[in-house]
């Protein structure tokens, strides 16, 4: 019961923080929260991807360019693909120029692969959340994103804990079950139904249909981060939220689900406007 209570208290504090940010800063409050998450989450990711033996200059370059990708893609969304490609190419060239710091070409290749994956994971994906907020009905879509993903997390946890029997990916996440996964999707769909009564700008059927792929992709985001933690041999990405772990442990599903919501919202906004 104590771990559950700790998780509940941490979640409550997080909700209160989000409420006050929205109350005082409105949409910009969410942008501040996302940016803070990227700054902390990127550091957590760097700690998991990089080895202790990696030089400080390599880590500094990785972290700085990752944050740069996030900032540039957030505020120049139309050029996101070019920005991501350009920064990645610069970094790959940089890593080749410091080839002498690696013991072998295989080690260089691993370093490059991890870095580009990091740029995508914590540089490009979070920028989609900023882009969602900048839509004509961005606040509605952003709230829908958080509600659908977090409801899926809660549903998967409760259903899996009480009814879970069949493991879904034991090598990646031993505790997650097929029953929990289905429960998470159902909770997300029910949340979408509830949201449809309050969000009059969004077509109810469209929101419910969008909730299904959003929930599924969010679960894969959870598995993706679990793979990173398995390779890094850590239980949590960080300790910023007692009972929950680090920033990445909380937003892994949101990161993967953000482009799904952005795509759906971009299509539906044409109908809404």
C-alpha cells in the first residue's frame, strides 16, 4: 500500500503544479512544463545512453544539440525535418572527427546510433507537443493527449495488477500483461467518451477513434523506454518523482502519442474551423 500511496501523492503534486501553471500562464504554462521536462528528461536519457568513460565534450555536444533540436523544431515546425537532418549530420561529422577517442569503429557506430536515437526521442518528439498547443484548439487537444495517455496508464496498471496473467513482452517489461494492455486501451476510450461531453469543438466519434491508436502507440512508447532502461541496467530513468521514477518514466507514452494526436488534430482542425 505504501508504494501506491507514494505514487498517489506524487501524482497529486504534479496535478497541482500543472493546474497553477495553467492558471497563471495558460498555454504558455504548459510550454514551460514541457520545456522543463525536456531539460530534465534529456539529462536522464544522456545518463542512460552514454558511458561513464565518454568525454564531457561528447556529452555536452549531445545534450546541447538535443535541446537545440527541440527548441528549433518547436518554433519552426514547418522546417522540423530539415532541422533534425541538419543537426544530426553535423553531429555525425563531429563524431567522425573525434574518431581517435573511440577504441573501435563498432564503438563509434554504437555511439552514433544512440545519439541520433536520442535526438529523435527527446529532441523531435517533444516538439510535437508544442506544435499541438499552437493549433487553433491546441489546449483542448493537449488536454486530450494527457488524459487519454494517463488514463491508459492507470487502466493498464489496475487491470494488469488484478487480472493480468499473460505476459506481453517479458524480456522488455516482465510485469506488463496482455490483459493490462487491453484494460489500458479501454480506459483511454472511456476517457475519450467522457471528454467528448466537455470538449464541444471535437467530434465525439473522431475523438474516440483517435483514442485507440493513441493508447496503443503510447504503450509502445512505454516499452521503448523499458528497452533503454534494460540496456542501461537501471530501474528508473531518474528520481524526480517518488514512486514514479524520472521524467522519462512518466512521459514515455506521451512522447510517442504526441505525433498521433498532432496528425489527427491537424486533419480534424480543418473540419472544426
